[in-house]
């Protein structure tokens, strides 16, 4: 009986190991396929030149540029707000007050909103309300009330707000309370303590959140489809009211709407590879920083 | 009615306090540096301090002893209102520092804590350099003059008997020092803001005997310029270094007197049982 | 050289003043911090307001209601907004979402819960620190890349095995979708399993149970609310996911029970048609209506998951 029980047990344990291995396998197959098919086309030209001949030749520099511009605008918007929200929640708010609970509820729910709904929001609010309103107010034709970098970046900022808030709060929580007490006992005020002692120590964790949000911002397509991304533009965006090319959006359109799939295949794979490298690299860095910080804390450094 | 006149009123009303009777004897008629009247303290629904009356003399070392959980650390933290940081606590009663009730309305807490400094049981240096740790208290007051900072750091590290050991590595992280050295950094850090009162919660409990001896020597030196209040679970330490001792038990201040009296001829049986080791 | 004492003497009367010293910069900073924390709340409210604003005509405007009203949504199966006789039958689209999500959960739940169990109960210590980052890498792959992979590679692969009539179908999209939600379920389930107190596991082992019995009978059952919360959130993510289904499901709004037929999901419908829709038309309002439904659905899902997690925390604390 014992033997059969043990066999049964080993069987189930083995199944869980199998499940883990399946995940590894999925990862290897996907990344492997993309690397294998895409690495041939990666070259200096590919990264620095614009596409030609209906996306069958040339490079994807505009898409890279657009993605970077988008993400920079996004982080300028989301990082201060997210960090300050985390500071408020962790350092100032009384933990069970109605306001605190509401903020947490809002942050949690923002995290679950589908990305296409953000796209709808960007369209319905930023472009058609704020943008159109601004055009009206300034007596312009159509400058702000159309898809552009600004609104796409703000839409992504809202989407990534929970990421920054959660990572920042975790970082603040990790700062031991004795340090705060020591600061207060020396006569420092709350903000002085936060600025001089807590935030510097929480910085790596905050950075992790920022990097993760950048990675997510670079990869999401649905929120920018109708708020500013375009498939082909003969110019690079140089003001926030410009439209922009973007890596993820480029992949989507090329993969689903190319007239000649075989001809665009190399560029398509190359673009996917670039996007993948970008997002995975950012994720690696963020995970690395986070685990280094966690290890440091455990060792009491 | 401006701030000055309000303050003067309060001061005049309190400068001749009715010296409460404790242990059947009046406290010396010199105005105590700190005077506590009818202090009660609650953690939520639990009462941690009951009806405390005490006068702490200037430039003397006052020690509080008692079994764990008796309220002595809680009492210490009432003296610089560090308990305010813990949610769900409340207190009633008055604590007069130089004649002003620190629990009255409008007290600027950061000023109070500069006057009444604290050294914690477990040393808590900032993860910064030794220099930055010790000069922290000055920087937050807006003092940025490098000369003042350097002079203060040197002076207080010397007072804390640590200067010779660290003078060549002031830029090193304070966390790299040994436990005893870290505690002395914390003491230097507290001294740098030039408090008038220094509260020390079990200042040497986490240290080895040699470091403990150094710290005890240091405390006795500091008495010249500071009023010192110590909490310790080590009776012998209290007997060694303090001038006055108070015995806490179950949230009450059972007895408070000159140290020699407490240890040789206590009035209360509970005190006697504790100092003779019958419990605790 | 002034030292602290002389500076102090100048400010002697300021000691413990009966009025707080008003530091302007600190006051402003604290107010700014306080106000910025409202952005999250503001964001949710604005999303709510503006999506519903554009969806409202479906309920309130008579012209719109002629073409598309709550009744009409469910009285016809056809989704054909671009035609002389526009039809807005939602049944096929909703069922399409359902099919894809079912396939995705079918694959994702055993894999992610199994891997979570392995990580927290059986894996040797060195491996543990390795597995979690790997799953986080999977989480980091953008959904457009997963959709791309499903379109270019998986579709043909499944086609060669199953010989379905349609290359891009619910199965294809569902499997790719499962890749996206495995990390979601995994991380929450693994956290829940990890937070089962060691003392419980040790008690079980001390009674003679072996590791797998402890894992299944003790850890899993105690952590079940957390695992459940992970599954619920995975469900929410699956329903809302757009790019994968947009690229891999075939985008044909047909109602059929066969998982190897193409489908159209709610999210993909919005993404596919919002680009060409006329602002203010009935079609436009209906698309926003679908978006509003998705938003409400995920709100409910999230609240449910939070409730379940709250239950777990109270259980571990001994309050249940």
C-alpha cells in the first residue's frame, strides 16, 4: 500500500515538474524561433535606416525612434505621479481610512483594465474631449484633437500607473522602520526623513518599477492603435502633436495586412526580434536590480 | 494674545510646580528638568502606564529598571513623544520640559526632539557614511557650512570615544562598523544636535562587556553637560552608573529615589523583591 | 565661528513655541504628494465616464436604438455592422470570447498551478531562484509578439496536426492566450503557496505524511483561495486580451461549437473596427458599448479576486 501511495505521489510530483518544464519549453521555442528567423536581417543599417519599397527593404529606425519617444514621454508623466502616490499611501496615509482604501481600489482596478479599453479611453477622453477642447479654446483647426504622441503617451502612462505604484510601495516598505525612527528622534520632519533617508534607500525598487513600466509601454499595442501610432510616416515625429511609428504596431500591421507576406517576412521577423530584445533586456535589468536589492536586505547590508 | 504672552503665562503658571510626593519624600526643591504629572498611556485599550508622577533632575543620570513589559521603555518614549509615531496610542497627563508641557497644543515636535535626543536599543545608523550619519542632525536644520559640520563631527565622535578608531575612515559606510562602534556612532549622532536631555533605551544591551564598559564610562562623562535618562534591564548597570533610580512594575512607577537608597534600603516590598532577584 | 549653542540662544524663545513653525516648502510638497495620489482615482472615474458617455446612446438615443439596442444585440446572431442592413448581434462575439478563454484556461490552469506547486513545494533551493525569473521573462513578452508567433508558426503547426478547415481559429488563439496568462496565475498561486506557514507543513511531515501528501493536502488546500484569486485574475486578463486574438483567431464572427473554427472576440472587434468607424455613428456607440461591458466585467473580476485574497489573509491569520 505504501509503495502504491508513493508511486502515486511521485507521479503527481512528476506532473508538477512537467508543468514547469513546459513553461521553459514554451519560452525556448518562442524566443528561439524569433532569434533564428530574425537574426539574419539585423544589421546596423536595419536599425538606423528607414523602410523602403513597401516594407520589403530598408530598416525600421523610425519605429525605434517612435517607440523611444513614446516611452520617454510616458515615463515623464507616470513616474512622478506613481512615486508620489506610493509615498502618500505608505508614509502619510492612515492605513484604514476610506481615502486610502479608495486609492488602493483604484490602483488595483486600473491594473486589470484591458488594454483596448485604455485605447478607447484615449480616443474618447484625450483626443475627443481634451484635445478637441484645446483646439476649440485656442481657435485651432485640428492640432490637439487628433491621434498623436502626447495622447498615446498619456494613455500608456495611465495604463502603467499601477506598475509604478506597486513597485514603489514595495520599495518603501522595504526600508526598515528603525531608520525612520532614528531620523525622527534627531528632529527631522516627515518630509525631511523621506527625502534624505527613505527615498535614497528605496531608489532601486522604484527604478525597477520604472523599468518594468517602460518595458510594458514599449510592448503594448492596443492602447496606441487609435491614439497615435501609424504604419508609415515619411517623417520622424518632432513635436508631441505628431503621429509616430512604433515597433509593436508595426509588427501587427505588417503581419496582418501586408499584401506580400513572404517578401516582408524577413523585415517582420527582424522587427519582432528588435522589439523582443528591447523588452526582454529591460525586464532582465529590472529583475536583476530587484533580486539584488532583495538579497541585500536579507543579508542586512 | 500672541505666542510670546501665551508662553509666558504657561511658564509662570508652571514654574513653581507643586512637588508631588513620591516614596513619602518631596522631590528636591530644585526645579526638575523634566516633570511628569499624572501620566497615563494606552496602547489601544491596554493601559501601559498608570498615574506616573516623577521629577528628573538636570545633569544627573536617572535610570529606570523593572521586568520586561513593565512600561519603562514606553515611558521613555513619552518623554520625546516618539510614541506619537505608533498608531492607536493615546495618553493623558502632562510632561513639563523646562516648565512647558510638551503635550500641549502647538508643540513643534521636531524642535522637541532636538532638545530631547534618543539613543535606541538596537543601533540604527543610516546606510550612509559615518560623517553623514553624525552630521545628519545639523544638515536637517539647514546648517551646510562644511567647517561647522567637520568640527561637530570630530567633537562628538571624541565625546563618544570613537574618534581615534574612525578618524581615517569617516567616508566609509557606518554599517561596516562593529555593533559597539555603530552604537557609539548613534550616540555621537545624537550628541551632534546638542540636546539638553539624552534618553537611552538599553544602550548597551546588544553589546559585549568591553563595549558596555566603554559606553557606561561615556554616559558618566556626559552627565556634566546633559541630563541623562536610561532604561535598563540590567540592575547592576543601574546601580553602577545612575544617581537616581525608578522601579517600574506593571505600568506603575512603584518607587523612585536616590540609587543608593533603592538598592540598599527600598521602601516598597515589590522593589525589594526585584532588586534582590526574587523575580524578574 | 558660531556653534550650535550660540545659534540656539538666538532662537531661545522659539523652543517649543505655541504655534507650529510654518515651513512653506514642506507644506507645498506634502500637498502636492497628497493631490497626486488622486490621479489613480481620477483615472478610474474618467475611464468610466468617458467610455460610458460614448456608449450611452445605445440606451438613450432613438436613432441609435433603431439599429442597435439591448434587445437587438441579443435577438440576432449576425454581427454585420458594415452593410445596408446593419446588424449588431453580439451573441457570436460573446461566444467567441468565451471559446477562446475556455481553451486558454484549459491549458493555463494545470500548467501554472502545477509549476507553482513544484516551485514552492518540491523544487530544490537552487532551482527555485531560477524558476521565478524565467516565468517573469515569459510575462515580459509583449502580447503582439505572442500573437505574431501564433499567426506565423503555431497556426501552421496545429493545422498540420489537426487539419482544421480554418488555419486561424479559437484553438490557436486560445493556446497563445494561455502563454500570456500562465505568468499571471503562476505568480499569484506561487505567492499563496509560499505564504502557507512552515509550521503547518512541518506539522504534517511530523505526523508521517510525505512531501507530496503535505503539498496536496495541506499547502494546496490552505492556499486555495490565493490560487483561485490567481485563476480569476487570469480569466480577467484573458477576456480583455486583444492583440493575440486579433492576430491569431481568424476574426470571423461566426457562432459554432467547434474550437477549430475562426472566432471574433469582443476585444478584437473593437480593435478591428474602431479605425474605420464614423465618429458618432451607431456603430461607434456599439463599439464603446462593448468596451464598457469589458470594463465592467474586469472591474467585477478584480473585486472578486480581491475579496478572495482577503479571505485567504484572514484564514491564515486565524480569523476564519
